[in-house]
């Protein structure tokens, strides 16, 4: 028979056991800290290169280098005794037009002609010479093509002439053959004019030195913002180009550069030597749209600071039980973020949550998708603290697992657009662009923190401004 003393002892023992259990610290296995290898690799983008030259500038240079007396025949006895002397001067400006890749020239000339005859009969020499003036325009055309080694090929040929003022010379009732005069001048000046034309065209459309400067510059990281240490780096792989064309008096050469483009915040990215200028692939169409990829590092120190600010000291109550969050720490484990929460109160111990880092575009925040207790924590709570597992404690923690990224995104997006308005790469070579759409494509966990990968859609073009075109 159990005495009242025995029942009292049993009750006291039960109370002491309960108190002992409630004060004990529960040990839960901690998820191992681990990080996946950085395997994110942006897709190559195409940067457009535009070289432009005004026909008016080439025309002005050609007129400077080709002036004055262009042909002179001071002998009546040459050319098989043709009894002809001719001088030709450039009259007015040489005019240029262009169709497709062919430049068309019109060269006006002023003529002085002395013509006549000379004959000897019965020992007596008879001669009669007359002078006349006239004007004609010589016609040429030059086909221009860009070669794979960045040189230009030009092929100039004559397309005839046009009399502006046809000279009429009659000596002893015989007309001087003016067609012969024009053909003679055309033949004698074809080489001289062709050489001058070719030199002028090649001087204004020589891309190679500018492409080489751009190639060297683009292979080095470009500083977009010194205060925040924002860098734009490219890994270039090749050039291609469309045939040379002209429109509205401007010759344009469209080329494209294939490159992996990335933006980083922090230390200057490493860059190797650019190597030799790649050969051009002629004939491909250069697209205007590009995708720039950027990465933003959010250190765990900042993530933990924000989590501790909002969660440390918070209390969760369920009925007569309650727990207090003493400390919070975030780290990575096999591609997921782990939230480690140290608790006191009705449950003493450290619990662990896991979630997949994701980007919420509605408010530009980093958040944790599928946020829930880690499996080991769940198994312990189901057995010893179901009230904590089933209640709203998880939701209280989840609401604070959010980190704003809007300022970082605005900084990168805005600074890139500001710099890309007219970024000088070298003398006469400018990088110009405009970013229009930005999204987060992937998120990587590193030992130092969280690294979201952003992509921005827009246009980027390298403009050569040293071909007579003002910026």
C-alpha cells in the first residue's frame, strides 16, 4: 500500500524531472558548411564597331593633294609627230559620290591646246598652228573592300569623260580631233589620279591602328566607378565585319567584336595579355543588342548584421511556452543558405533552417525560397518540442530572411549607363552604349558571401571618331 508520503515524493520527482528537462540544452547536428564551385559562365556578347568617314572629308583631302597643272605636253613632235601641245589644269573641286562600296569621281579640267600642221615640200617647210581652250570632266570609280588582315583594297578605273566646253580648232580647214585630246589626257592621268584617290581613301578608312588600340584597351578592365570600385571586364575572342557601304554621304564600316562581358565590384579583375589583333571574318552581320553580365558580392558579414538587427532579442510565444532568439548566423551549405538560431527559454539549443537563395524582382530583394527547418532540426523538434515546430516560429524567422539589393543594382546600372555614354578607350576610339533591362539570372554562395549574377540588355558600340567625324 502506497503511503501519502510516497505519492508526494513521486509528484516532487515528476516536477523535478520536468524542470530538469526544460532547462537542458538540446544538441542538434549542425549542417556542414560547404560551397559549390563557381561554375557560372556568361554567354558571349557582340559589341558593335562603327567606323565612319564623310565623303566630303575624303573629297577635301583629294582636292588638297591633287591641284594645279595635272597634264603637260610641250612637244609638237612626240606621240608620232601629232603636231599637238596640250596642258590641263584642275578646274574646280573634284566631286565624289558613292554607291554601295564604289566611290564615283568627277574631275573637272581646264585645257589649253595648240594644234596645227607642219609639212615640207620642195625644200620649203610650211606650218600653221592655232591655239584653243576648252574644259572637260574625267570620270573614275573606285571599288573599296575590307580584307581579313584589316587592310583596304581599292581598284580604280576610268569610266570616260564629258566635254564641258568643247574646243573647236580648224587649221587649213581641218578639225583637230578633240576626242583624241581627251583620250590622251585620260590615259596619261589615270595612274596619277588613281594613286591619289587610293591614298586618300586608305588614309581615311584605315581601321587597323584604331582597332589595335581598341583591342588592347578592351582586354583590360575598365573602371566604371572608383568610389564603389565597379569594374567592367571583357574576354574578347574575335572580330567580324560587314562589307563597306555608304549612305547619305557617309561611308560606314560595321564590325563586331565577340566578347564575354562582366561587371564586378571590388578589386580590379586580373587580365592577361590581349595577344595579336584577330583576323576579320568578312560578311557576317553585326548585331546591335548585347547582354552584359554583372556580379554583386553581398558579404556574409553584412547579411548577418542585418539578420541579427531584426531577430536578436525577438521572442516567440506559444501558449505558456516561449523562446528568445539570442543570436543568428548565416552561412552556406551545398548551394543553400543556412540560418543558425540560438534559442533560450522553454527550448534551449540551436536550431537550423535552410532555404534556396532567390531574387524577388518586385522589390529587388534577396530572399530564401522553400525556407524550412533543416531535417535534423525537424526530427528533434517533432519529438521534444512539437509546439515550436508546428507554430509560427518558422514564419517569424522567414520574414526577416530578406536583404535589399536595390541600391547595389541602381548603382551598377546607373554607373554603367553614365560611363557608357562616351567612354574613351584610346585617341579617337570611344565606347558608347545604353543598358535598358536588368535581371538576376543566378545566385552563387561563396565562402565570403552571396554573389547574385545580373544581366543587362542593351546596346554597346565602339565608335571611331578620327575619320573626319566629330564626336
